[in-house]
C-alpha cells in the first residue's frame, strides 16, 4: 500500500512538519487538518499525480477520498490499478 508515500506527500504539501509523522491510516483529514483547504486539495492532487503517474478527474474527487489518510492511500492504489 502507499500509506507512507502518501503521508510524506501530504506532510510536504501541507507543511505539517512533525505532525505529519504522527498520521496513521485512520487519521481523519478533511475537517481535521485546518491546512487541508480547497486550494491545498488541488495542490495535493497535483503532487499525487506527479509522484504516482496517475490522472485524477474532477468527478473522482469526493470527501470520502479525503476522509482519512488510509482512504487517500487506497484511492492512489486503485488509480494505479493495483
């Protein structure tokens, strides 16, 4: 699974610092991280697309995708066809 890689990208994009290292698969994202606003979501998607060679369509983006670190990592895994 891509949990560690997604955590690292999330930490970098949102400048979470040491807080990012404490995130687990069950850590809530949307609504729990004040840094994760609409502009940050756009930046995060761009970073994930670049890192993993995926393309995310606007209609694939939902609150459930960004519910937890685990759901975001699972989304990346699914997009990579794994």
